[in-house]
């Protein structure tokens, strides 16, 4: 790209946008992003973007639909203002758990969101830890799928834990837990579960030895924390000496923090892909910033350098 690098942001996560720009040592692009009096979303760019290589930072956190609409309108405004390339930087991609039909007469919401972003005019996607990697295939444009596992693994290695076991709370997360295990050392355990209903979790069996060890439950997101708490109970029954959790996206919906606070989990490691709730004593949250990772990915994308080199 020969165009200037410019970065804009929606209102979903101003703290993360500011941290990314601090890493890039550049100002955030000026734009009006708000609401009209009738409740409709308002977007107006206040800088010339003609011929620029533009990045839009917007996490699809609560309220999800509002932040999604902001992203679509910013992208549309950039396209109509003749930006040379538009990259949507989406730290947390919502609707990712709705990537397939689980019963009749259901939408595939993750695919629809991908269609909307492409139709709005995005040329590229930059995101972190999609719940289902197959979502990359929903886009007809390039997707750079970043991983937070190396960041989290480095943070836990500094804690000096010994005799670790990385625990996958379901069969779908085995590859993630194995990647984590390779980076921090230790062994691997897998919990088999099923979901009898929405946001309900039932443990079936566990494979792996956790007796007397420090167990780290590795997942991509913590939403209602039901999966996490059920896994922790299973680990405690199997004799784990210490139980921690590590996840990329800390959604903490409903009373998730209260469930964690009263569970066997001693500490939770999460990144700041979405704004985190105000913590209370006893929440035991340890936050790891993804701003350096996203800033490096933005600069590498702008300079047409390898993104995969970030994870070797």
C-alpha cells in the first residue's frame, strides 16, 4: 500500500483504541460517532481519507447490535470517501457461537454478520480468537485471525507455576489447550460436556491426570461462566491442587463474576478485547492487554508483512 495509514474507531472500546494508538505513536482519526435524537446511529468523518489505508477498530460487545451498526456505517462512510483499503479490526466478533444451525428454522447469524461487513465495503478483517475458526470461510475477503494464546501463556509463565496441566473444557477447544500447553509446559486434560439447553452445561467425563497439579482451564471466552464453574468442580473432585482459568474474551454476562467468585477458581486471566466490568475484591481478574498485538498486526498489514510471523 502506498496510501497513508489512518485509524478510526467506534464507541465500543475507547480505552483499547487509545492503547493501540499509543503503541502506534499516532493520533486516532477524527470522526463523529454517536446518535441522532431519533435513536439512529450517526457517523461523519472529519478527515480526508482519499487514497488512505484505513483501519477501523470496533469490538462487537454489549450492546452488540448498536456497535455492529456503527462499524457498518463507518466502513460505508470510508468507502464513499474513497479510502484505498478498509480493514475492520474486530477484537471480539459477536454471533460467533451461531455459526451453524443446531435445529430447524434457525439463522446462521455469524455468516449474516460476515455478509453485512463485506457488503458495507470492508476489504480485510483483523480479529482475535474466533469461537469457530470456520467463520474465516464466511468472508470472501482476507481474514487475519490472531491468537491471544501466546500473550496469555507468557503472562502465566511469569507467575512461576509448576506441575501445570492445561485443561480444555470441551472437545472443540483441544487444539487451543494443546497450543497453550506447548508454550507453558505440563500435561493436557480434556473434559467432555454437552449442552442440554442454551447457556446450560453438563459434564460427562474427563480424560487426564490433574491430581495434585495446578490446573489451567483454557477457553476462548467466558460468557455466563457455567462451563467454567462446572469444569472447576470436576477438577476439584479429581484432586487438582490449584485451579485457574485463562480466556481471551471476558464477556461475564449475567451473574458470571459472582459464580466465579464463589467457585473453586482462584484466578482468571483474560484479555481486554472487550471492556471489562468494574471488578470487586475477590474477582481475582488479571487483565492482559491485546493492544501491542493489534498495533503490530495493523503495522504489518499496512506494510504488507507477514502476520503469521507473530505466532512463531
